[in-house]
C-alpha cells in the first residue's frame, strides 16, 4: 500500500512542472504548489508545508539556486 504525499514542485520550466505534477497525481499524490523560484517556494511552504519537495537545481531568474532553496 502506497501512502499519499503532499509534494511541492520547484521548477522554472512550466511544461516540465506540469508534467511532473501529472505524473505525481496519477500516482496518487497531492501537489501543494508549483513554484518557479526561491521566493515562491518559501511562500508555498509557509502556506502549506509539504511532506516532500522536488526541486530543480538550476532555477533561472531566481535569487537562489535549487540547493540553497532546499
């Protein structure tokens, strides 16, 4: 039995983020938010803390890379 996770996606490429979201939701998980940069990710975590975050290491146009964001 697989338990459902609340997952935050941090990805600057929208089509990639939606593809990840679709895959996760088909697997029974909930996507709490899709964030494109560090600031959006921090705000999303404050609104609804996830069980897990999937974070792109290279976030174009963000004040921090994915490693710092994590």
